[in-house]
C-alpha cells in the first residue's frame, strides 16, 4: 500500500467521523435549538436528527418539564409600614425553546427579580393582617402578572406560592401571645361547657331519683292502704259470718219470729186450710187468722 492510498484511507476515516458527529438524539421532554453559522435555524424535538458538522451548532438540551424555583426570602414593606421577610416558590414550564433561548439572558434570574418586584407591589397595597390572611389572593395575583410578563420568554407560570411570611420579632411575640390567649380562652370555654353539662347531668339524675323515690313512696302507700282496706273488709265479713252463725246456733226472739213467718207462708201454700200455731207465736193469732181467711178464699176461687 503506497502513501497515497494511506492518505485517502485516513481522509475517509476523518470524513466519516465528522459525518457521524452530526447525529443528534433528542430525549423525551427536552428540546434543542440549532444555529447555522450563528443564526437560528430550527428547534429539534424528541427523536433522532442530523445536523451539518462545523456549520450547525446545537444548544444544550432544554427541559420542557415543570420546574420548581425556590427563591430566597425578600424584604417586603406592607401598607402599614411593617417590614416582613417573604420567600416564594414559583412553578413554571418552558413552552417555546426558541423564545427561552433568545428572549432573555439568564431566565431564572430574571424570573426571581420579577417575582420580588411583583411581590413588593402587591404586598405594599395590603396591611399586615390582610397579608397574613390573604395568601391565596396574593398567590393568584402574582401568577397572573408573572405569566403575562414571562410569555415573551417562552415561559408559562403555572402557580406561585408564598412559602413563609415572617413578621418582625416583636410582632411575632405579640401574635404568639394573642394566639396563646385565644387558646386559653377556648380552653376555658370548653371547660365551662363541660362543667355545665356535668352539672346538668347531676341535676337531672337527682331529679329522676326524687321522682322515682316519690313514685315508690306513692306505690307503697297505695299498697298499704289497699292491704288495710282488704284486711278491714275481711275482718268485717268474718264478723258478719260469725254473727250469722251465732244467731243460727242460738236463735233469739227476732230470728224465731222471722222463721215462724217463713213457715206460715210455706204452710199456706199447701191444700190444707188448717194451720197449727206454735206456742212461740201465740201472740200472733190475729195475724195468722187473717192469713188463714186469705188462703181459704184463694182456694175457693
């Protein structure tokens, strides 16, 4: 192999190596800008691309994913002249690689400065209490303003969050005392409500106990009265039965007279018109004679 062949072989290898260097692989969620002889030519998206070596120059891969930028605290003065330290977190996304590359120098630093300026303008219109209680409102206003300002840079501001709001030390101490007093007040209210409920339950229990005792006493008295009544009735019935038995065993004159009348009535119902008057009833002759005549007349009829 002569020298000319060797030179051609080396030249071919060099040319092949140069051509291979023109191959560019763009990964997912990234973009690459291409300049030809110093002028923007195109943007390479995900996939395999080829650029002319020496003539074309590619940028570093630009991430199209959402980026989180946590900026350091910024001194901010409220409407009532209170200086606070507020740090913000900005969530943004690159939507146009060309505008991002050529729109602004050092985009992240530009976003940080724009965020600090916007924050001072918004908080400067609010008092301390409003700043502490209107965090969502401040976040919304900042997102709208930043999104509009960064649109020419190919950047989309998705959201803005106020991470920490730090008032001066003396104000923090006053706020802590106020919060402590509020917690103690709520604790006292809860304790008073608990004692009130406890007293109500105790009073209700005592009331129910008294009612139950009164009902028990009432039932006891009713049962005692009924028992006494039943005893008196039983005693009276017993006495009446005893008297009746005694009268039957030892009939007195009234009882004999009553039984005599009953016997005469039975005799008058018979066919015999003659009635024999017992010796015990001789004082009733006139009465029996009248009774006899009445019975005889009824038989004749």
